[in-house]
C-alpha cells in the first residue's frame, strides 16, 4: 500500500534545530556555567562578528527587532510630533515604533512589481511634507534602492533607517543591508533568516554618535551605572544564550540564503497557473525571507493547498493605514497599490530545509488547481 505524502508545513523550525541541537546544548551549557547572562563574552563577540558580516563599524544587540527600530529612531534624533516616512505594507512594525516615540507615520505607496517603496511617491512626499526620518523596508528579503533614497535624503539632512528584519545578508552593489543608511535594524525572531531560539535584535551603524546613543538607550538611557543621560531609554538587551545561538548560526547564513534563492527560482520556473504571478528570479539583493506570489483568487488557492496539507500564509493582509487602531492617524491616506496587493498576496513555504521534492509537490498542486 502506497504511503500518503506527509504534510508540508508553512515553516518548520524544528528541522533546523535538530541539525544543530548538540551545538546549541553545548553552547548553552557553557553560557550557564559562565555565570554571566547579560552582555557577557558571547554577546560582545556576536556584536563584533555581526558588524563584520554586515560591513559596519558597530552592531548593538537589543531585545528584539521592534526595539531596534524604536531605539534607532531616537538615536537618529527623531522627536515627538515629527513625521517619519515609511510604507504601510510591512506588517506594522515600523508604524508601531514610530508611534512609540510619539512621532507620526507618513506613508508612501509601493511598486506593483517589487512591493517595495515607490521611489516617485517617496520623492513627492519628501519634497512636499516635513519629514524627520525615513524607514526604508527591505520587504520579504528583497532590498529596496537604499542608495537612491539616502542620496535624496542626504541633501535635506534626513536620516534613513533601514528595516532589515527580513533581509539578513542581502546586498546591492556590493553593500550589505544595514550598512547604507544611518542605521540598520534587525530582528532575530526564530523565523528570520538568522533566527535565535527566542527574541533578539540588533542595530548596525557606521555613525559613532548613533552607536553611543543606541547603547545608552538600550539600557535605561545610562551613560554610567544608574546615571540617566538620555530620555526615552528602556531595558532592551540581547541576552547571552541568544547571542551564543546566533554565533553558531551566523557562519551558515550565506548557504541558507543561497538555498532560499534556489527554492524561489524553482517556484518561479515551475509555476504555470494563469492566476499566479511571482515576484521574479532572486539574486544577491534578495534573500527570500518569504516567497510571496500574487493570486487573483487567493482564498481559493489557500483552500486548495489546505486540503493537500500544504501550509500557506499572508504577509500582510491589512495595510497599516487601515488597521483599526491606526486608521484615524491618516484618515485621508489612499494607497491603491498597497491596498490591491494586500488582497492578492500569498506566501508559500520557503525555508532552507525544504526539499526539492516538497517544492515540486507544491508546484504540481498549484498548477493542477
């Protein structure tokens, strides 16, 4: 009797964890025995290694990616009541950070093909409204044109913060994500391309002033023990155990990103359904944190995949300016491309441990829909 094929989960973190379980256990045990659990040697070494990987002078470990965005905005000088330009199709994380410091989000629409910030819309907003900073999101692992954005902003003295939460290791023109703007913000949430065994984050920068402020802000705003020098500080530190895990994973990141690209390109070359449209082939500027396609009948496709026990998801179904808690902030904002994409996008399984046979099964199921 032929055995039925097993289910294909949208993501399966246990596959990777099993490969490195003995290394994780040994490293965690070493950390436990050290007696130093916050900002010890593992943390300090990870900051050094991650800054070298990203090609920046500094990396500052923090508790999570959302804190990284909030701290970076404060360190870049954004103040309460000022406007920060960003996009509304990236899950709300930048918006939450902007609102947390008392600033106001200002949204640019996105490009229909790349899903990244529309550069014409960006230029129009920069020239027509007072903007204190820009958060540029490298969505789904694909880098936006940060160099062009920073060139425009530099003429106006506007700092650019890169949201690199989905873009660990992506590069354009030989420059890594997180090394081009005033600061780069990373999340090490377990599902990320470089993920911890819990929450974690980092800020990268080449600006010593931003680095010093970020270090202070992650620890209550101190510039010495118990001496608060900066307002807006918080308790946001990357702990030793997560740093130890990330140090084990970091040398594997390039290979994992290559595997993600191979999976994405396999999808793009194999999907032939007339209702499906892929973003396109992936190169160094795309580390495929998520493989996102457009579908004119998304719910129908997801139902079809669910019956076949194939996982899928939507990243992200509600644009920031339409979120119930935030819709009053910019009530007249209209983002037609963002809103259209939110109704069509669907994410398919894409993680390094996914086999070619599993990818082919997904492709066959979609083409046979």
